[in-house]
């Protein structure tokens, strides 16, 4: 089953490719210019409290349009566990945009579509294991120095019934090279 995220990712890739390859430049110059503006990296996330733990690894690639704006795509892998309640493995993809109003401040918006595979402790709920898609829209702010950004983000689509996170706030650490 195709998800809306796949359609959004395809559209984002097509728009980036067409906007970055004007027909007035030769192919080699365009290709060199494109790859000079691509940065690879990603983020790490942790959420914990009251017997809950979640860790996330999210590799991504961004295209820097200029010193202030960048956009890209990423992958996401998360493991979460609530003691004596459930374990969850989450895999997904995301589209991210970054804005630096000044060099040290980075604002971000990131849409994620996650496949959640959750298994409950049999002493808590029998036969309640679950597998579903969960969208998240994070708005974040961080302090940036060089290639590194540390900050916090908030999931505006947070649903405490379906989310695997303890609350909608999540600290992050991002790096792009």
C-alpha cells in the first residue's frame, strides 16, 4: 500500500532535480554545482522518563539552496520500550526543511511517515500487538555551530494513543557534512 509520504518524497525529488538543472547550463557544470550543495548527515534523538526509553537514528541528505535555506530527505529507525508494557520498532522516511535566520540559529520543519510495529507485554494486554502508519510533523529550533546543531523539536500532530514517544517534545542532535 502506497502512503502519502512516498508521493510527497517523489514530488520533492522531482522539484529539486528540475529546479537545480536549468537548461542554460551544461550538464557537467550543473552536476558539479548540485553535488557541491548536497550535505550528508542526520540526527539522533532520545526520549525517556518514567520507565520509557526511545532512541532514534535518522540519516539524511539535504540540499543547501543558500546560507539560509536547505531541504532534503531522510530515513528513520527507532527503538522504543515502555517497561512492563511494550516494545516497538519504527521505520520510516521524512522530508525536512531548514532555515537559518542567523548563522547560530536553525529552525526546522520535518514531516515523517513511520511504520510502527508494536508488541505488548502479554501480562498487560494479550493479542494487542499492533502494526500501523503514524505521521508526525516536527517544528524545531536549535543552536548551530559549524556543521552541528543541538536543539528541541515538537510534534504538532502528536497523538498519545498512537505515538511511541512519551510526549511531543524531543531533543535532537543534527550534523551535516
